[in-house]
């Protein structure tokens, strides 16, 4: 339900902001701002993304929980998508997600709602998978092996591929 509201509300907010800002500063400056924010946002996402990738790598090598660096990296990726989307509202949210303190606050809010079951270091003993219950439904069938070296004129087409 929230996703539907977002898909309706965000374009309406963007259209309203484009009309208001475009009317106040003109079309040329409005387009220039949109292009500048896209270029600046791309540069910031690349630099912060590299930092986040380094943090994820170090958390794995130090055998620490990689949840926080992974979430920060996902938020940086999401902010990049928002910054490449033309619009003032999406740019504001995208730039906000590039601020580490805001990302940390969002992470804390997400962390309250999500429970992490566990983290196993590479090389640790894997948990034994639980056996799946046997399926009672058995489908029997017949097959005929086709010699791939046989000329194609002697092979009949599959019954499944008839048009």
C-alpha cells in the first residue's frame, strides 16, 4: 500500500516543484540545476560508494558483522538512483541519503524492525541444512535419448515445440 502511495505522490510532488521552480527562475536555470545535481550526485555516489565498499571488505576480513556497511552501501546505491532521476524532491532525498549521519539514523530505524538471525564467518562450519519433507507427488514419464550426431533429417521435432 505504501509503495502505491509513493508511486502516486512522488510524481505529483515533482511536477508541482518543477512548475513552481520553473516559474520562479525560468526553464533554462531549472534544467541546469537538474543536470548539475545529476553530475554532482554521480560524483558523490562514486566516492562514497568506494568508501562503503572498503568498509564491507574490511568487515569481512576482520570477521565483523557486515550488516551496517551493507545497509549503508544499499542506501548510497538508492541515493544514486534518486539523484539520476530528474526532479527536486528525489534530489533532496538522494542528497540526504549521502549524509552519513542521516544514513546512520535510517539504519537505526531499520534495525529496530529487522532481526538478524546470525552471521557466519567464511571458513566457519556451515549449519546443517534441515531435510525437506519428501514430496508425495511422483510424476512418471518416458524419455528417448537422441543421438546428437545423427543427421537432423532423421530426428523428429519435439512435441513441445509444435506451433
